[in-house]
């Protein structure tokens, strides 16, 4: 509240876009499920890359869309790789 102790300064912030490339699928994937597929059988393994990846790498997580979370015919499994 003491105007003699108030100061102002202009600040200019420059934001650099360090993530020019969003994560994307490593390759185009196309999966097919045969009629004799067994319950729990692995159908497709997918991988994601980020061209802005730092030396230590990124950890990507996949989730089902909200409308698919109660669908017991489809699931995701993290193979930690």
C-alpha cells in the first residue's frame, strides 16, 4: 500500500517451441482379427515415436477412449517396452 515502495518493470517472454513434432505412430498399422482368434490373444503391437525425443527418451501411455472403457471385447496391455 506504500506507493514509494512499488516498482514496475516490463518483461518480455519469448517462448520457443521445442516440440515441433507431436508423437506419432512408428509405422502405419493395419490389424485384422481372424474368426478363430482365441480370447486374450494378442492382435496388434503398436509403437509411437517423437522426432523431438530427448536423449533420455519419452514414456508414452495409451488409454482406451472413454466410450470403449466398458467394452470387454477390447483391451490394452502395456508391455513396458
